[in-house]
C-alpha cells in the first residue's frame, strides 16, 4: 500500500476544496449522505458511520446490550484468527469470549468448526471475522446460528466487496462492521460503519455513537424517546442521555471521503481480485506453499495476498525473500488471539485451536493494493516461486 487513497491526487484536491467551502466539519449532512449511499451499495436498510472500525465493533456490542439482546456474562464466540478490536469489546463489556478455530485452507471459521465448538459450549452470539477478503461457508453458518438461537454478527472490515452465491459478505448476520482505515478497501483516513436491517438496532447505534442522547434520531424517534422518559422541554431534551454510549462520531471529512471513494469501490474490488488470481497461479505451482480454498466464494475482494507455508522453516525462508525484495509484510492479522498478551491477562480458559495455530506459525501476508504496478506484481510473484 503506497498511498492513503485510490486516486490520491484527485481525492486530496477534492477534499481541500470541500474543507475550504464547507461551514461545518463536525458530523453532519455529508456523513448522513455517505451512510445512505453505503447502505444502498451494500444492500442493507441502514448504515451508521463511526470514527473507526474498532469503534464500530465496540458500539455494536454495546447497542445489543442496551437493547437487552446480550447481557453480562453471555458467551460470545469469535474467530480465533482475527484483530484485537473484534475481541476486546467482548471482554470490556462484561461478556465471555469463546474462540472458535479457523480452517487453514480458508483462513476462516467453517460450519464444521462452529458445530464442533457448540458440542462443547453454548454461546449466545457469534462475532465472526471474514478474514482478508475470504469467508467461511456463511450460509451454512447462518443456518446453524438460527437453529441454535445465536446472534450472528460479521466483522467485515477486511472483506468489503466479497460475494458468495447467497449474497455479499457482511449481509449474513444481524449486523456487520466495516473499516475505512487507509489500508482497507476504501479509505476515509480513519472510519468505520455498521450495516443492519434491524430498525431498533440502527436507532440504538445512533444513541450509542453520540454519548447516549437522541440528537441524531429522526423527529418521530425523538418524540417516542422523550415521551417514554417524560422529557417535555426541548431545551432539556438536547442534554438528556437515554442509555450507555460513547463519543464515536466521525467528522464531515469522513463522510466526504467516503462518498468520494465509494465511486471507485467496484474498480478496486476488480483489481484486488485480479491481482490475487494472477499470483495464486504461482502459489498453486509451488508445493512449499498451501493454496487457499475459495470455491464457495463468487467474487474475491482480497484485502491482502496471504502466504501459508507448509513448515515454520519455510516461513522464515519466504519472509527473508519478501524482506530482501523490499516488500512490506505482516503476520496473519493478529494470529491466534489466545496467544496475545491481553487475552492471557483477562481470559483464564484457553481452548485447543490447532488450525489457527498452524496459520499463526506458518503464515504471513503482503498488501494487495489496487494501484500495484505490473512490476510490483512481478516482484511479488518472484518471491512466491519455488526455487
């Protein structure tokens, strides 16, 4: 990833013009316009914009607690291969995190892994991560959750644009979160979104986002909340806090950039898929690397180029190749979250996660930016070839 935005020059010029011309930079009409446009693009009824994807994860769980759909002590499953802010809110909000193993061939929780965990432990919600542009068999996972009365949530921060035959990643759960940090499919510098078809949840998310008050609700919703709590004064209503919340508001800069970058989402998705499929041919011809199974996915909007080596020593060899070639690389997200210091500090019960351990020990990734040049792709390809 070489730039902050796709078409960076054009984006920065448009942003500068917007900043000079607008009289409002705190959250306002541009944010609302972006929310509506993103919801339409994703195919959900409501979208709520936040200052980051991590904030979106926190707000989603807080909103579900405010609504009474989750309570203190509930067990919340999560993908063992994930990012810290998918798991930390579970702990911070007084619930119990339950790691679910991921499959080394898909990088994601598959239905059989979920079923295996459910034979051992009951969970009230499952916050699944769609990792690096790939997914598990989400339709089957959705059916399992429905049968077992489990609230399914999707962290889709790394898989915007990925599609399965049954629909887009991010549209299988009650709600889904997205990130617009600079390295992601769309950049608003910092930013995040929650999409849902549940009106009560969408309303509560707006309350949670802004300190617990009703200022960003529709007039009809404001009237209902004020009547419920007998708030008769318009003056007092603006400083009435109805439920637990935070200040997780975005700015108008976030809204403007989101709208501007949204026009390029199809282009970036197509380029990311093309980059990966071209490099995958080299991976498939290298018996030192493990190819990924994505036969169940209709369209791949890959966040990165994952490299899964068959042994730890091979991983060291390929890391050296990439490093020597000047290619930035990363661990596989945060690896097995159970092996992170914060998890060890706050969670005493550890589970067996052999597949995620394999990915943690043997995998890494490099970026898959849509403006990678032919030479960039060739350089990555040379590092992936068996020699």
